[in-house]
């Protein structure tokens, strides 16, 4: 008789294979892989896959002494999955081992490895789990970060990645203290509300009324730095999924939200409807689109490596490769140059990326200022938002997950405010 709970485990293993072998993100493959599962099993499969990716480095360290050679990728991912269930989810080892063996026997590529899976999982010394270091970033990513921030900071970032991300909300009316009191959360210094633990978002009070939306505290800072005013004509460039558009609209600005993806724009449409806010939505390629008049302010959240979001998306180091970054960096430069022509004299341009890589942040701004005359950094914009002094650099604001340990951390972001000369 097959062990219970195989369906979500099998789906989790399929997700792991898509990420580690096909280099696709969980967001890309999740719908197709889990669509046949009921909601509870779908959620379990996602949780198993996400945590296994988060802890795969530590699982590999535990498995290493018991593997003579690297096994078939599906076998290795199955072992990682089983160890994560036992060590992180505190599942009964006997049931997990039986399930892992059944999964191995049930796939043509791993049938012959079922005995090895059973033997390895029964020999692994799970007591060593807590003594192992936090999962490390891949060398190809860790090396440039150590060069940029130093080993101690990268070590702390890896600790933050292992801890995962809390649930942050942005209040529609801007009253973080009131929303925190209402939901039993904590108002953060930057105006976001942080809840103590992950919760079902749609079940929280105020969801249906649209009185708040989910948005990491770091991701909420760029719109605050832009400081929209009622009636101001603002362009949110690369707008989806829409948290920044909602912030701008809630402040009373006349917002144009532009994005190249029709499917992602649907998400923004739904968010605007739920929060009872409005914005002009444009589905177009920013490299060919032209506005009918200059804007007072522009927020460019440029496509990037998303390395600043690894604590909530642990699939990214497995799915992305160095070659993926160069085209993104070139696209960011083109978007920044193009957006600069759409702003009225004296207007403010805020550029940001959810990346830890200076090439996608500080270096972009240095290059832009050296190649485009008449622009200047707007340091006053940071002071007006009470940005912590240690976050400031000559180019803008540099955030990373090791900051704010007393509050539970925040995503990695780079944010720069620029003023166009008259």
C-alpha cells in the first residue's frame, strides 16, 4: 500500500526538477504542475518545493558523506525533499522515508535507486542538521556580492535568506499605526505594516474592502521617495504587479501604468478594482511607446535579476545563470535613457531594481549621470522620507536583507532619485 500524501510530494518533486534542471522559476511552472491538485495539496506542494530549494545547500552537505557519486537529478531532489520534510517541517522520519522510496519506485528514471534512497535516508545523521552553516549562495553570485559588500555582510544576507520573508502590507490610507493595531501587526518606520507570521492573505480583515495590499517594506520605499502629490501626472513604468501604482494612485496622483505584459496587467487591473483606485493602464513596449505629453514624475522599476528577493523566492539562484544578467543590464540602461526624455524640466525620476548587484543599481546611475547632462541626484527626496543614514550611498539608497535584523529584515533594493534640470 502506497504511503499517504504522495500527490503533493510528487508535484513538489516535479517543481524541483523544473527549477534545477530546466532553469525555470516556480512562478513560471507552478500553475501547470499543481493545477490538478486540491487547494490544500497545492499549497503543500508549493511549500515543500520552496523550502527544499531554500535549504538544498544544507541538505547536500548532510547527504555528501553518504553518496559515492552524484545521483540522477530526480534522485538527488527526492533526497533533498525528504531531508527538508524531516529537518524543517518536523515530519515523522519513518513516513517520509517510505514516501521517498515510493516516489523513487514510481518513476522510470529512478526505479533502480529506490534501495539506495532507503539506505541513505536511514543512515543520514539528522542530528547534525542544526550544526551546519546557513545555505550559501552559488559561487557565481556570492563572489560579486562579497566584492561589493564584504564577506561578513554576505554571511548575514545568507542568514536572512534562510529565515525567509515576513508578510508586509501597505495601507491604502497611509495610516500604518491604525492598520497594525487592527491586524495585530507592527508599524515599520517606513510606513509599512509587518505581520508576525505568514497568514492566508485573502482571509485577513480588510482584504475584500481593499484597505491594504501585500508589498514588501523595501518595495514600498521607491513610491514614497517619488513623493506623489494630488493631481500630479506620474508614469509608473514597468508597473506590474502594481503595488507602486496603488501607492501613487492612493496619494491622488494621475497615474499612467505601463507594462509590456497583458497577463500581468490583468493582475494590476484586479488590484485596482479591489482597492477602489484608478489608473490609466497601457499595455505597450516602453522602447517604442511615446507619451502624448511630458510627465511630472516617473517611477521606473526596471526588469532585473531579482536577486534582492531570494529570501522569498529561493528558486532564483537555481533558475538564473550569469548570462541572464547582461541583457537585463542593457535593457535597464535603455529604459532609463528613454524615460528621461518623457519628464518635464524640474521633474523627478525614481529608478529602482530589486537587485543586490551594483551593476543593476549604483553602476547604472553612475553611467547615466556621466552620459546625460542636466541631471542631478535628488538627495532631499531621501531626507524627506526619513531614510536611515546607513542606507544611503552617493548614488542613492542601498538595501539588502541583512539590514533591519531587529524588524525581521527586508528585500534587497537599489533606489535612486534624480531631478531633471530646467
